[in-house]
């Protein structure tokens, strides 16, 4: 699910690696993501093609890849 009202799109490492298994498309993050003074650690960004399940419309979107998920810390 994507939040169409979100300022930025974030994927956990596990999901990002299913889009791009070796994360070869990972590039440097464009910004630091913070909320209420806490920074979300990211590994970088990648672009992925997404498709709306009802309309079938497709679009390429940028995603920040989170370095942590469910207490696990990931490194590339």
C-alpha cells in the first residue's frame, strides 16, 4: 500500500531488496528524514515502478530505503 498523501515514500530493507535483489539501483538519499526531532536512518533511495491495482495506471516513484525494520539493522 502507498500513502498518496505522504511527503516521502519509505520501504523497509526487506521490501526494497525484493524490488531490486542486490540493491544495485540504490543511490544516495536526497534528504534526511526526520519526524519530531528523530531521524530515520536510511540506506539510500531507489526508483521502482508501481501500478494501481484498480485502474492499472503505472508510475515510477522514488523510495527511501529504511535501515531498520522490526528491530533489525541492515547495512549495504
